[in-house]
C-alpha cells in the first residue's frame, strides 16, 4: 500500500482530494501547514480544526507542521521586498515553490510518504518519460500557472486528484460524503492578508509606508499626485483619480524617482518582455527559439508568442504575435504547448 501525504488546508478541495485518495486504497496522512500568525490579531486555528475534523471523519491521521518562521523569512519577506522594489509580487507562486513543494514536500518524504498530494485543480501528464503539469479539465479553475516551476524530482512524486472535476462537482462530492466543509467559501485573498488590506500589512511588517509622489507621462509631465507605489500595478486603469480625454493606464512604476508613469491605450501595448529565473519542466533548457502560448498573469488568456531562451543567464525574451497590456515585472510568465505547462520564469521588464 502506497502512502500519500496530502496538504490539508481545512477547505473543501483538499478534503475531497483526501477522501478520493482514501477510497482509491492509499494510506493517507493529512498534513496541515501552520504558516502565519498576524501579530495584530489573535490566532485563528479554524482551518486546523476543520482539517482535523475531516481527517477524523475519513479515518485518517492528521498532523500539523509549523512553518511560521520559514514562511515569514521567505514568502512574507519576498512580498515586502517586491513591493519595495516597485514590482508586483506573486506570493502564491513563491509559496508553492518554497513552502508547499519545498518544505512540505520534504516533510512528506520524511514522514514516509511515497507521494505528496494537494487539492490543486491541475492534472499530471507523462510524455516521452517526462512529467508535466497539464491544465485542469475545468479551465475556469485551472491552477497550472502557479505550478510552472515544478521539476522532475517533484513531479514524479505528486498527485492531483481534482484535475478531472469542476468546483461544483467537488462540492457535491463533499456533501455526498458528509464532509462539513462542503459549503465553506473559497479564500479570495492572500492567505496572510485575510482582510485584503495590503497597505496596512506593509505599514505593520515593512515598518515603512511608501510615500506619495507624482503621476507623470512618458515625457515627464506631471499629471497629479499618487498615494504610494504599492497602490498601483502595471496595466491598471481604474482608481487613478485623474480626469483625461481618454482612459489612462499605468505604464510603469519608477522606484528611484517614486513616480507612477501613465499613458493612453495606444501607449500601453507591449510587443514582448524579458524574463529571468527561467526553467523548463523536463529539466532541459531550450537552446533554440520556439513558439508557444504564454500567460502573463494567473487570470490572463493564453497568447501566442515566440520564446527565445538564453541558457547562460537562464533568461528568455518573449515576443508576442499581437501587443499585450499589463506586463508587470515580478509576475510569472508561463509557457504552454497545448494543455501542457512546459515551464516559465519571472517577468523582468516589458518591451515596447
């Protein structure tokens, strides 16, 4: 009997994934990560209690692993550092890489697990003896974007039981199995900022609030005053508070001058981008340019592009077949061929 350690958040997805694994005959251990304690609020242990209750109902063991120190030193510090550098952080990608498929994967293997499982809506594919993340059957819930960085050593030992199902089907399966979390709401915020107030969080933990500065256009003309760089992201149109003859977009954030650069729609299109920390799922860094589809944000539609890799610097230039808006340094650019996620990297800069 193979042993599967499943990351249990106390939500409906991981609960159903655990139930399916148990029904498939695996020995299952539920493992809940203790990640964050906001010093401004009392501890909230509801997620741990929900996960423990589900494990009790399923008749599987449950364990809590305390990663608070490393989570704060990695994911939270990354989040603060990226905003301080006027980039747009992607803490979910970073957490999956460093914590869930880093620290938790190690804990799972140390606990005797043959596999680590999660409730991600993705599938696992094998092509020419190589493993790849594949898009979920329900594209509306697909989470392949946040797992582009997984390599063969991890992919060979992971399981994703929910990749064939929709969210409605998952909730129905939870209800059918009398799991009390079947109607629990999905979390829509960053897990360590449940009130979604990034600026209060940064004032508390960054120990320094960003400062007001100027809105400027590409020629340097001042259009008004902004509230602080962390309030804006590349491609943003709403909430600027500036009247103009046409809608204005955020084109760039200048941390050195503390400026938000604005422009009109005809100035917002980008022909490409540069990316760093590029990796490929099969472990083979490409030597030649190739055509694929790319996503520049979690909810963005895939767009056709030509990727030109640079193996020495593990970087790439991505050239779009049609201009795109909203290329935000700090976000991930992810490469797809059909349903397969083949790799990606971190956006460094846009190309106009």
